[in-house]
């Protein structure tokens, strides 16, 4: 500000019952508000004027904070336009002048309506990435939607930052945990699922900063649709995305039959999220995951799943609720799934005794002749099992049919005997 602004400010502050020219007209909503604002700003304006006359120009932030430092200051719409000077100074933008961002302010007092701040002036790369992302039209100002008030932005390594690892889920959850917004945009409400997952628990309860948060998988600014081949959540890219943390598992997956199928371009090959889901990821040792793991495999391997459901392993799990019974990955492996023809596969003929022996102590060559997927409905593949099943089902139906007919006849006979007995008794009484 020049001396003309100084004189204007001091003159305004010393004039009784007049509105300070430093306050935009839209801030003064009624006569009572004018009196309150004038009374509050008059001491600050006088102090600022004296300081300016004594020492010349001061830091631009000091000039602005003479008004905006008032916590009760609002614009014509009732929105707060107050700035905490100490917090702003400690923020990542604290070294900037106010006019560096509010470039259209050329004089004091400034117009009531100002042009929106353009973050792209400094953050060119980030702005370009956001403009290509799914968030480009998510709000009128996508930067502040995630980073918060521009006067209180801290480095991402600072626990006060909205994009500090521990705070990222809550920041994203402000939109992606909003049921109304999810319904409006056709998005799943993922925040509750994530917070209950193994990743969310490790972050929120364990405080592990290395635990995966939203940004770990989706990125920060260049967030793309999962249908975009460049997105880290595109199906073929998911193993590498998860592998950025789970490196050993990613190596095993790539060496397995599923990873090789994916590399060969087979889009129906399963990836991490097909088995573990994207957000509601459970600990694999939990009973809930074990109980649902077999149907997950069965959603692709329908023929094998049909045979498995008839076996002792499946019946013990489904009917008896026994969690520790053998599931698909107990025999085949979880990530490095290999065909039986591979000598490194746990279901290779030479390895079956050892594989079954993990649960069945004393397993031998005869024991492993058991067929865990034999389909009793397939006469061509399993003729003996097919006819045994046919005989047992026929026997069962015959026995049940016999006893149903026997029971019906017995009821008729019993009823006949009751009527006959009553008739005989009635004749004697007569």
C-alpha cells in the first residue's frame, strides 16, 4: 500500500460513526453490523496507520490481517473470511504474500468479489494431472476439496495435513463415505468397508503409516477410472499395484498359473481383488475369509466346485461349521498356483503324500488315491462312483417310499380299528 492508502485508512478509522473503507460493502448487512465492525476495526486500523507512518510499508500479510485477522469477519453470504495469522505463517504457504495467490487485488480496499485463486499458477504438474482425472469436475475447486482451507495447508509429512497418511481415509471418506453422494454418482460407499478392512485397521488402530490407504492404490492427483488402462486399479495393473507393498506375493502370483494367464492377455484370469475384494479386505486366517474362500474359487472353477461340495471336506465345513477343514488354497496354494503337471506343485503326484500329510498324519500312497473333486454325476469320468451313487440314491428312495406307503396304510388300519372298536362297544351298550 502507498501513502494514499495509509491516509485513507487512518482517516476512516478516526471518523466517528462512519463505515471503514477497508471493509467491503457486502460485509455490512445492517446498521447494527456496521457499528460492530466499525468498533472492532477502528483500533486495529489506528494501530496499523501509526505503524505505517512510523516505519513505512509493512509486510502485505500484516495489511490484510488487520481485517482478516478478526475471527468473526464474514462476507455478504455469511461465510467466514477470517485467517489465523499464526496458523497461516506455519503453513506451507506461510512464506507467500497474500497477493501472490489473490493476484487481482491491486489496491486497498479491494473489491468485494474477487477472482478465484488459480493453484495452477504454482502447481502446474498437479493441476494438469487433476484436469485429466475423475475429479476434474468433482467440485468447483478440487484442490481445496482434499487439501482443505488454503491458509492451513501443511506438508503431507505433517500430522496436521489432510493428506497425512493417517488422515487420507477420512479426507477421501468425506465424499466416498457419503451415502447421498454415492447414490447420486452411482459409486459404492467404500469408506466403511475400508475402515473395517485389514488395511484400515492397521492404519487407524495400529497407526502403521506404511499400511495401504486410498492414495496408495489410486494415486493422488492423476486418479483415473478403473476402466482406464492407465489406471493402477485397471484389472491387469492390479497385481503390480498391490505388489508395490506385497512384493513377494506378486512374484509368486506372476509365477503361478493365474499370473501367466493374465500376462498372456486372458482378461478372465483372476487378480488380487477378485479373491480379496478391493476395499473390504480381510485377514486370510480369519474364519469369515476361510468360509467364503471356496465359493470364490468356485465362481470360476464351477466343475471342480461341484465335485468338491459332495466331499467330506466340504460337508464338514458347510454342515459342521468346521473352519479348519481343507479349502482350495490349502492344497493348491494361494498365489503360486501351479498345475498338477508341474513338479513344484503341491498337488503333483510326487508331492501329494506331503501335502495331505500336513493335516492327515500318517498319509501314504494309498491314502492319496482319494479324489477330492470326483464328480459322481459324470458317468464317463467316474463310472464306478456314478453307479455307486445311483445305487445308493435308488436304495434311499425305495426305502423312504416303502416307509411312506407303510405309514399311510398303518394310519388307515389304525383308523379302521378305532371305528370298529367304537361300533362294537356301542352294540354292547345297546
